[in-house]
C-alpha cells in the first residue's frame, strides 16, 4: 500500500521547530513509526523491542547514545524509559542540535511518567490513532482504520485475531501480570457487548468472577494503550455533574466488530449493536480529528438523572458547544431530535451547534437542514464543520 499522508504530520513538523524532542503515543500498529519516517526522512531508527538493541541500551546507555546521530527515532521507548534521563542531559548540554529526538510509545501511562520526570519542557507530546475518514475514504464503521486492515478488508478477521493475541494480551501481561488469558478474552468480549453504554464495572466483574479493582486495572491497560475511549460526563461547573460514570467506546470499530463476531455491514445492521458501533465510530473520528491536529482530546457524554441523553458533546472553544447525535440510519428522521432540542435549549449562555450524524453516501447532499438549528451530516462533513470551518 502506498503511503497515506497523515493529518498529524503538519503538527509534528511544526513542533520540531520549537522542541528538541517529540513523543508520539498511540495503539500498536497505528502507523507511528511510519509517519515519523515520512515526516523526518533523514532520521535513523532503533526498535527498543529488539533484544540486541535492548541489551546495548541496558548494558551501557551512554555508549549507545554516543553512537546515535539525530534526527533519530527511538521506537517503543516504554521498554527503555531510563534513556529519557540520558537524552535530557544531552539536550540540556546542547548536543545534536541538527535534528530532533523522536520517540514512540504504545503505553501512555508509564511513558508519560518518564516524560514528566525527565523531559518536561523539552518534549512535545502527541497522541496518534489509526486512519481517520479524512485520511482515507476506505475507513469505515465495520473494518475501522488500522493501516494494515484498510487496504485488505478480506483479511481483517485474521489480522485482528493476531492483534489481540500478539499485542493486547502481551501488554496486559506486562502491566498487570494476568495469568488467566481465557478470562481476559472473555472480558474483552463482554466489554465489546457493553460498548456505547455507561460504564458499570461491577456489572462486568460479576459474570467474570473477578474483583472490581481487577476490572479497573484491565480497563486502565486498554485505555492507556489506545484501545478504548472512556468519555467523561459533560458538566458546566464542578457542582453540576449530571452523570457520574464515563461512557465506553472502542477506538477502532474494526476491533469492536471483531470482538462481537460481526463480519459484514449486513450482519452489523441486523444485530442489536449497529447503534453503539456507529456512535463509537463517530466519537473516535472526533477524537482522531482533535489529536491529529495536535489539539487536546475533549469529548463528553451527556445523560441526566431523568434519562435525558445526547450521544456526544464537543466543546469548540469559548462558550461554543457541539451536540452530536449518531444514528446508524440512511434516512435521518427529525422526529428523533426531541432530546437534542431539550439539551440545546437548556444550555443558556452557550452558542450551541447541533448535528445528527448518519450513514451518509456520496449521492446524498453534503449537509441537510434537518430542523431549525440542526444539520444532518455524514462523518466527514461533521469533522469539517467542527474543526475546519
């Protein structure tokens, strides 16, 4: 597959003019190393999962770095976080001024601890996710956006089976020392069936026969490795939180449908999961658009004590706000907009933009005025309206 230009490249190149180091975090196989190679073609690269490279780093980190010329990519830096302190010293001494230090990592929590301790003020940190709809027209709500799946959708099932076994289970073992992988696989399947719902850890722990802290630990691994999104509740001030628990979504729709055992769009539409999968797809595309522009991830759910709910809330800066309803339909229906109107009308003092996102096709108009103040749009048009208009 020919290289597909990534939206994040512009933000990386801009940051490299002001910072001596860049750190790109994100799920495994989302294309972090490839985008750095393309953005910085003169960079050499070292994979810190290679046993020989790790042996050299751990036996004498200073000597290893003496043999490195910048720009350089140090891939999967969470395996050798001790390098941060040595790189910091070289940055502070002004060495290697002719190019940035480029780090990638697949476990954000441990990685960010090293950044906070050693690289504060010296490194620009970016999150990266799989392809978004604005990067490839082949990204979809059934097969998702992983770069190795997008060009070969017929191989998606085999690829995701390998991905779960090779990466997810290994990351969980490394972080939590889980021994019962069969139970963890059951956890993944159970979690997939809860996508789009308010997270209830006890509800997940009970059928698995594990403790709530264990579920929290496993969720933490999935979140910090970029596999799930936990959307916090939207609140206008600290005393007015309306929904206490986060809303669960998967970052990649392809992984979610794989875990659900769904192999085609027809099967998905015939299942009870079409709505949650599509909503999660829309949420993920919003997050991709934010982080690939170098912006902060900022997206919420909304549900009050009376059950009034809007799928997604996206702050747009200042007192501007987007309310988004996601419907896995080809025919947007204005009769479904009651909750959207009620939440919008209650946001006094806000400039509220309301959208209903549906399964748009190229033969449809780019946007449709579904009702006064509400646009019916496809996912790509939503991203344009939120971030580029």
